[in-house]
C-alpha cells in the first residue's frame, strides 16, 4: 500500500535542499579573495624567477675552486687582519651561501604548492563542494600562508643582497691574498 506524501513535507524537503545548495555557493568576495591570492602567489613566483640564482651558483663554484688555496692561506697566516678576512669570506661562502640556496629551493617548492592549493580551492568553491564554514576556514589559512610566504621571500631577498654585498667587500682582499 502506498501512502501519499503530504505537500508540506515535499515543500520542506525542497526548501532544505535549496537552502543547503545556497550555503555551498561562494560569494563574489570569496572568489575575488582567492583570485587575489593566486595573483600574489604568481607574482612571488615571478619574483623568484627574476632572482639571480645563476650568480649564486657561480659564486658557489668559484668558492669551491678556490677553497683549497683559502684553507692553505688561512692555515699559514699569522696576520690577524688576513685571518679575519679569510675567515669571514670562508664562513659566508661555506655556510651562508649553501643555506641561502637551500632556502631558495624550499621557497620555490612552497610557492608552487600554494599556487596549486589555491587553484584547487577556487575549483572546489566554484563547484559548490565546500560549505561556508569550510570556505572561510580555507581562505583564512591560505591568507596566513600567503603572508608567511611573502615574509620568507623578503627574508631571502635581504639575505641574498647582504651576501652579495659582503662578497664584493671581501673579494678584492681575497684576490690580493691568494694572488700576491
């Protein structure tokens, strides 16, 4: 025996479905926020592409080639000024430069990952796969992560400029010590 479904039950079910669907539709402000973060992440990636990592790799190769002569000269010197210059240059090239190159590589991976996540977030939002609370939470997390990436990139840029500046300052003294 079949029973008729009351009209009010059908109307309530339809209203509930429509209300649930409305909660999954992203607002234009949410989509604009994701687009802005995608653009910001792409901008940071482009900034990294413009960074002269080839110059840093060249500095690394030159240091490795001159390292035996630096080590020998450092062991043979009795002059405190020479020892200071050799030690500072050696520390910069043996410690700071590899750390900077590793940080650049890590930042590249993090930026690429953030770009993929943001594009996936936009897709999921457009497809209505996320509720309002999920969208808000995801947007907040991505905003924080985008800010962190910017701070990290600024730090890398400052460290790169400082290393290049220090190398230039010590380069003439190092050349005169290695090729008297």
